[in-house]
C-alpha cells in the first residue's frame, strides 16, 4: 500500500513562509501534505515530476464576486487559471442570500449594474435552491467546486431581508427590533459557516459612490448607519471569530478612518481595508494611508490593506459601461437599455455635465485623456483607432468628451475604449507592492466580466513585479500571495507548504510564466460573453491534493471545499 497518493518530485520549493527556497519532494495523502524532504518514488501511487519548476502554495484571493459564477464554472476562471486555489466570496456587502423567492429577480437586477454580471447568465445559471444564508451554503457545499470557497456574509441582502425590500432599507434606519433581528440573522449565518461580514459604505454625497444599484440609486450598505456597523463589529468580538471586509468613503476621509478604527477596537478582529491604490498624480494618498496603517498596527488594531496591484486596463463600450457612476451626469446618461443610453448620451443638454467629469480623479481608472480608442466601426472615424482621447481630440479640434461621444454615438455605442488603471508609474506601484502588509489584488473575479481581467494578478505579481522588475524577491511575493492573506482572515491550514496543511499547490516554470493576450469568449450561460486572459507557464495546479489544471487545461477534477469558518 503506497504511503502517498501523490509525490511532487524534485521541485524547487518556496514554502510561503519567506524562508529561502530549497529543493525537495512533497508527499500528499488524503488531500494533505504529510511529508516534505527526500521521498522515494516507490512510496507513491502517482509522481509529478517538478524538475526545473517552482513548487509553491496556491494563491488566496480575498476579493472576488464568484457567488454566481461558481454555479456554472467550478474553476472560477479566470482566477483558477492563474493559480488561485481559495477565494473569498460575498465581498463588498453584495450577494444572493438571504433572498426571499419574490425578490430573486430584484437581486439579479442589482448585480447587473453593480458588478456587471450579465442578467441572462444569472437567470440561466443560478439554481436558486436556497432562501436563507445557511441554505445558500448548503447549495455551495453540494455543487462541484474546482477551488475552495470562503464565504463572507454580505450585509446588503441581510439588511434587505429584515427591512422587507431594498427600497425600504434605503429610506430609513432600522428600528431597535430590526437591529436585533439583523444581529440574530448574522449570528445564524456565522453559525452555519460564515467567516465574517462585508460592506461597501460609499456615501451618496461623497466623492466615490461608484458602484450603484441597477436603477442608479445607492446600495443598501451605502446608506447604512454607523450604529448597525458597530453592532455587527461587537457581535464579531463577542464571538471572537471572523473578519470584516470594508470599503468606506464619505466627504470626510478622516471621519472614515476614525470609524474604521472604532470597528477594529470594538471587535478586536481583522479588517480588510478596501482599497490601497497608487494614483499617479497624487502619491501622497497612498503614502498617507500606509502611515495610517502603521499607526493602527502600533495601537494593536488589525487593519490590513487590500491593494490594487493589477495593471490591467478596463476595456469597454458604452452599451454597458457603469464605472463613471460617481458622476451624477454620467450615471443618469448611462441608465437603461443601449437604445436609451444612446438617446441620453446624444442629448446636447447633458453635454456640459458630462464634460465636467473630465478633470476629476477616478477611483479605478486613469486620466480620461489617456483612454485609448481601441476599435471603431464607422468608416469616417476609423483613422482614430489606436489613438488616445487626447490625441484624437487634438486631431478633431474637440473637447475630449465631445470626441469620445461623437465617435461612440456614430458607432451606436459599439466603439471599444481601453481605460488604463490609475497607477501607470511603476515607481509608485513598487511602494505599494513593497509595503510589508500589502495584500495583493484586486481581482474582482466574477464581476465586471465584459471589462476587466483582474483575476490575472497573481501571475503578474510573480512574472512582472518579481521577475521582470525585481520589485521583491520570489519568496516575499509568495508570502504575500498566499501566507499573508491566509493569516489576515484566519485560514488555519492553507497558504504555506507545511506538513499537515492542505495540499493546495502551484507548480510552474518561472521563466515561461506570463499572461496571454485578452480575448472575448462566449462561454457564459444565456449566450453571454466575457473578456478573459489566460496564463502560461503553470505545469500543474493542485487543490486539496488533486490536479485541477495541467498546462492550462482543466482535468475535470472538482476537489474544492466550502471553507465554513475558514476550515475545510
């Protein structure tokens, strides 16, 4: 009888602890690493030759929205293609449980604009064999999974359940009885396996109320009061378990930071702060925040930054674009069907308001003048392909917004634009990458599927930041991609290669590691499409001891687990 189910033989092991790399073998049995060292081939049922390859812990992605996609894509691509073996779902306060049957349609409509998940895909792909959050977890447990899922409890559907509808929850504060019921329901969700709670708190009157409901109104958690958040923080402290995932922005940034400190003090639990970004023209922002994190840590507050380390762009058309929603003028002009959008964007009375947005700071995007006109359908404007909006505007002698809309309207909104991230300066990005407590990301996996390929971030972190630009050592990079996020949220047996730990591994060719060009694929339910970006260089990806991908192709194995309370 072989001692091991699998031995990964003769690899260069980077164990995720920041210890120097070493050559060795890894013996796996029943989904666990049971021995590391020099092992004999005769002791195993299967051998994976890792000669010349790096063997490291699978990556842990703490910011995804695969709550829907996992039901039709067990590997949660594109994250699963890029070595991610565990993800947190239910982020930003958004999700699909608890939801009463009569509000299922409303819940899906919310996600069409908020996270840009195609309605037809949700309609065709969600089984809706649950009502409550515990039942949702049971459904996830039953469903085949190619990666591990760590469930956050999203506050928006929970508060909506208690108050009856999203509209009611947005119109008033909960009564004392409703506050007690929110806490009770949250406790029920935690008892069933929840790992903490999540919320987006973007004040509608603040500077970055970017992610809106389908009708352009704020989300339930955007108008949630401090008392509700504090009560939920106290409940985490009472339980002494779980974490908070929180984004917060009002017109008073110092108030926001004080409130986040208050939640950390009340709960004495970790907070994953969303999001640390380097703005090319305003580096003082991320430097101020990093100093604030250090001050919090000196006071014993566990507040850790999820960073936007992705350099991928947003590729979009105005048929479904929503990430100008922090502008009232743009939000109103881009509501509704493509035909309604075309009519609204063509309205000359709106143009002045749309132009006002050109010079403001965008949270997830670079300067408007740097957007590239990627594809044009109208022959008269074909010569503008490949130009930035600034260059095109100079040729047309127009304002950049007039230029963008003139081309888009002529194309009936089919023009493809490419929007860079807010951080194109590698020297500033390096400051964030090298901050000791950065959690790399931000993938937003499962969301913005027609715009964004953020799930590639682990591959970029290794191949670009570590190898090509020497921003940090490979040992440090793997610690940040796996061990550090596991420590932050309390995954007790993942993130490092250690005897007794789960056998979540990536085995890759460091020299070949990279990202393929992005592509459009029609592989979503309901006949919908998405934009994807595959990886190259991963020889094998393993989840709980089973190989899920070999040379980029899925094996059909679905060994992923629902990590209730962070445990498999």
